C-alpha cells in the first residue's frame, strides 16, 4: 500500500514546488506519509502513454492512493480524466484531490461519483458530435467539398484508374481541357499523365 503524490505543470515557466508544498501540507494534516513522488513538466495534451502518469497508472496496485492538487492535473478533458479514474477504480486504488476534495475509492459513494463523471463525459461526447455534425452540414450547404484536397499523387492515381476512358476520349478528338473537366482535375495533370503514358 503506497501513497503517491502526483504533480504536473505544462511549461518550464511554472513551478512544481507549489503543488509539492500543497500535497505535503495535506499529508501532514491527515497523518499521511508520501511514499513516492511523480513530477513532470508536460502538457496534458500529450498522450497518456508519453506521460509519467501513464507509467504510474500501470504500476499502481490495490490499496495504493494517488494524491493530486486538483483533478485537472490528471488530464485536460473530462473523458481522459474518466479513463484515468476508471483505471484506478478497477485496480482498487484511491484517487484524492485537494482542491475539489474528491476521495475516490472502491466504495458506493465513489462509484456514484464515477457514474456521474461517466454520464457527464457521455453528454460531452454527444454535444461535440452534434456540434461537429451541424458544422459539417453548414459547410456542405455552402457547396464546399469536405475532406483533404487531393494531392498530386492522388490525382495521378485517379487518372490511372481512368486510363481506358482517357485513351478513348483522346482517340475521339476530345481536348485535354475537356478531359480534365470530365475527370475533375487540372488540364496540366492530364497533359502530364498523357506525356508519362507516351501517347
């Protein structure tokens, strides 16, 4: 059974010492001894596997306690925090935060709180999905094409798939400009394709 203090700042300009002091004071007030410290200077936007916290979560054992100054130190988004809390609850570990006074463990109150977090995360996902869909619908309504523009290589592949069609159009006297319009590419792309095919 270990008690781990986790501290994180997102830039070198911020100091880890303030968080370390807060956790140390909290431990003294609650007659706790911090067995280990995990400190890192990294943005929470970085994937969990690239953070020391990711390695710590893998090492946590039953009855360990993870203490952080506030819940936002663990993750940037609600969904990420939920995954971290779920990981800890499955391992029967406790997660305590000082600022919010969360005491999450394997008890009914913690499970209710975890459910509330989970529900909030699901609502957040649905809202993001709805906003994204509405935004895409607005873009479509203006007539803009969605997705990344075709690269030169993609256009060449598109022409390669239409080799027979291009040959027939050329044989029937269709101009490269018209072929380009039919295939939805620039005339120079058709010209280069014809030159490459040595027609």
